[in-house]
C-alpha cells in the first residue's frame, strides 16, 4: 500500500498562493497544507482553512518576514526582519546564542495558529531549518509541548539524476550533511512521521513530467510529497510563475491517472497519527 500526504507549503504568504492552495484542496489535488503564522495573509488564509476544513500544520519560519515576538538579537537584521534563507543557515551552523528567544518565537507562531481556531496536525519548517541539530531538538519539544502529533521528516526520498544545477547540488549537499542525524532524532521522538519526504530534489522545478516520475517510482509505504502550488502574486518572495506551473502539474490528467492506477491513497498527518 502506498499512502501519500500531498502537502502544500506557504499558506498565508500571499493572496495568489492562498487562492491556489485552497482551489487545489477543493479539487482534491492536495490533502494538507502548512501555514505561515507570520505570513502577510495569515488571518484570511486561516479563516479559509477553517471554513473549508483544510488540514493544516504550522510552517515554522525563521528566514522570511518579521518575527511575531519582536527583534531577535543575532537573528533579525537592523530593520527587524529575519535574515533570509542562506544567512539563516550560516547563523544556525554554530550554537545559538539566543536559543530561548528562538524557542519563544517559534512557540508564538504555534500559538497564533491555535488562536485562529485551527488545530495543527503537524509541524514543519520553512527552508528546512529543522535540519540543524539544535533546532531539531527544539521543534520536537515544541510539538510535544503543544500536543501536535506529527512532524515532517525532512529526509530526501527520491533519487537525484545528474547533472545537477549548481543550486540544486548545493541543496542536496546540505541535506546530505544534516538530514541523517535529524531523521534519527525525529524517528525516535515518539511522534508520528512519514517514511520520508518527496519533492526536496525538485527545487523550483516541479513539472508534470518530474511529478509523474516520482509517482511512478514511489515504493510501498507512507510518504509526504511537498508541493508549492498557487497563483502568482505581484509582491513578496514566495510567489512567481513556478507556483502556477506546480498547480497545473498537480491537476494534469497524467498525474491524476498515475495516482489512480498505482492505487496511491492520499491522506493527512492527522489521520495517520491517529492510527499510529
């Protein structure tokens, strides 16, 4: 049996992204989403998720936008913004000097989702900062503290085919360096985790063809497929033409036929956590 959580990241990051994610859910193209508590359209997105019964997790964020808890010395810039993906990774590659502040910020993001009337069924992280050992421990603790039953397992599960672009090669090397230890900790946490994560190698390149390739080769087990569907927004760093390409790929007859012919059951973190 193949069970697949099709999770759309970045709900709450912009009206176009939110509209695309909600339309994908209502069409049965995704089964789950992860919401950004500090996203510019968080409140509207949360209302829509509640109204349409969209299962959500918290997409914890330390790289984009502003913190909810105010300035974080050593992490935010002079304008109070998070440092961006690559600067964050540099900062997290050494021991945190403000670990309590970071814990409180991430806890505030979870609290905001709860206060909006949502019941998050899992935690994951924007740009995979979960992989850094200190943050892995912290997020496991946060999930246990807030009784959130499941976590993303940020362990790449599909084979990458050469030649890789320089950007993708850099990402794959990053995952290879940190994912094995993070995965071991997460699996030993007592929380529900899928067998692995599909889509990490499709950095800004999820197409009908690449998605069909993944679905043709996914083995028996329980997996998460990370996707980023949406309509382009005119502002913000979360959107662009690629989002619409992903939405069209998910809706393609080739992808939908593969899900049917391979008897792939789509599901959610919450449903699987209840069974475990």
